[in-house]
C-alpha cells in the first residue's frame, strides 16, 4: 500500500483514531447511560482518559 500511495497506513489510522476518540467516547457514554450497563474495564479506561 505504501508503494502505491506513498502513505503510511498505520500512522494515518492512528491519527484518525486520535481525532475521533473524543466523539467515540461521548457516543459510548451516551449509549451506556441509556442502557444502564457499563463494563468495569471500559469505565476504568474512560476514567484514565478523563484524567489526561
């Protein structure tokens, strides 16, 4: 892929993931509040993310 497009696909993916992470977390929180179910592991991850 890199030879054809001269784009580092891995770096592009991580850059876009960083750009969309806040929106994805907001969506997750919204869905979790509607269902009342929050995984403990994801809750811990979101707490760590909020501290940063």
